[in-house]
C-alpha cells in the first residue's frame, strides 16, 4: 500500500497500481472524523482506513463500479453522490441504461443481465472482493452540489462537474491546497474512455480543458499514473486527448473506404484483438465507443446516416438507447479561471 500526503489530504494508490477494478482513493482528515473520496482502492487500503480512521462520509465522483464497490465495507458511513447519478444507487435499470446495456442487448435482456450482475462477476478476485452492483443498492445516500464550495471534513472543496466519461462525473478540487482529483482523466496510453450510453465525446474534450482552468498544482488520477505536477499534467493531457482524434480518423477512413459496418468493430479503434480474446465482454464497449464516434461524425456534418443505421442493424443495437442522459441545469462555469474557482 502506497500513499502520499498533502496537508489534510492523503492519497491512497489502489491495488495493482490502481488498475481496474481498483482505483485511487483520497482521505480527507478532519479534526474528529474523516471523509473518503471514491471507494475502490482494495482490501489493504480499506483495512488500514477502518483501523486508523473514523470514516463518516464517502464522496463518490461517479457511479462506475471500480470507484464504488468497497462501500459495503463501510456500513456506518453515508455515501454522497451527484444529482445525475443518484437514481442509479437504487435502480438497476438506470445502471443498465447508462452503461449501454439497453443499446447493445435491448431492454429485456439488459434487465436480466444487470440483475445477474448484482452478484460478483466470475473470477476469484471479483468474488473475494464482492465487486458487484450489490455494493451500492440500498446504501444511505445524499446528494452533493456541483461547482459550489462546501466543507468536506472541515476542508474547503468544490466538486467540479466534468461530464464526458459519464454524465455525472466530477473532479474534486481543494483550492486551499492546490489539489485537483482528475480521476478518470487517467493519462494512460489507452486514452479517454467514453463508452457508456451516458458518455459524450465532445463533453469529455471540454471537461479536459476545464481541468486546466483551476488553480491546481497537483493532479491526482484514479488509475496507474498516480500524482503529477501541473506542467507534466498539461503535457500528458495533450497527448492523452489526442487519442480521441486518432480514433475518429480511423473510423472516418474506414467508413469512407467502404469497410462493411460489421467489420468496423474489429479495427482496434479502442481495444486490441488480444485483449478482446482474453475478455470478450470488451467487445460490448467497442461497439458503444464506435457508435459514439459515428454519431459524432454525423453531428459534425459527415454524410454517413445510412452507414450508421446499417452499423446499428448489423450489430443488433438499439439506436434509441445509444445516448442516455438525465437533463440537469447547466453548470455555471464563468468563474473557472487559473486563479481558482471563486
């Protein structure tokens, strides 16, 4: 278990260098009780936290399983989630829609699948750790505000709404300590992940820019890269986000070359063939990611409507569910500057 401390903020790197299904957690040390941000670091971190700290509140950046599955180990704590994701904490069908199961499999099969996933997925590690949607159902929960300062275990914090990865995703910011938890802007060589129904490519691009507008000197990722300084983050973010354009150009060239829609999911736009062979369910997210890029090309004027419809048809997808969002009041970002969120 490795961790770093910046003032009252302790950064705990998860198991396997926070590779999924693990993620980095932040502990905010208060005078009497402490708070945790995200809950997927793994058993060694959880055991340490339960032994050494009084965790009263757990703030979740978004609903994805690798960030929340450890909730069941802290039954005494209150879970806090954003307004976009709160419904998912009591409704499996909302999880199925947002994840893209409705889009890939249709409503009936998706409902069946998500209920089967209440139990841990196959594999010794998943069963041992109870990495399953059952970890969030029925938990005591409250809703935190976006983009407004509040006290988190006595420390000033702002939950910056940064949609794209998923609709509700946020980046916890601690202006008095210059720390921004950018989470799944993880700077890995895989690139940005926006392969759910509630993901949006353009939103993710804009949110990436927003992470540079606040007065942060320390950036904390949820996976692998860990903690980086501002200059390194800016440089690495540019490389990371450039992967979006490379993916889209690969899709565009494939469509223009006349590649049959049934073959488009085998062009390694997201996942390498060897990874899909090892984990076949990745093909589900390949389909969703490619569909997102096709819809983006349509949005930006590319005349590929018939090709997109053929893509949905040949892969048995349900187009009405490819995008799924809860409409929220727009965030007021006018005070996001290098001088900080006011």
